[in-house]
């Protein structure tokens, strides 16, 4: 093969690599962005859960305390959201396959 043919082949393969790179990178960035979104949403539940529990204990005149139960459920939701957000960010950092 001549040098000209080799450079043509190399240019074609470089173009293919460059063409496919942004698609894979965009999927990874979407995973990072969604993980950060989930963590930001979990901030709302982190703050509102203990507030609801406190309101429930202050107004605890009934046997079944609805605000406290709701606050505990919101806190459990916060834990689940934090776990999924950190997992998505970890998948981004450690190059896990995009599903």
C-alpha cells in the first residue's frame, strides 16, 4: 500500500471515531445530569420530612398521628432518591454501560 492509501484509510477511521464519540458521551452526560436532578429533588424531601414529623409530634392529640407517618414516608423517599442519584453519578464516573 502506498502512503496516500494509508492516509485515506486513517482519515476514514478517524472520522468514524469522531462521529461516534459524541453520541456515547451525550448518553453519559444525560446520566450525570439525571443523577444530579434526582439529588436536587431529594433536598426537598430531606427538608420536608423532619418538618412533618415535628408538626406531627407537636399536634399529637390523636392515637394515629397522620403527619408523623407522612413525615417518615417522606424521609424514606429521601433515602431512596439519594441512593438512586448517587448510583447514577457513580455509573457516570466509573463508565458503566448505559442501559
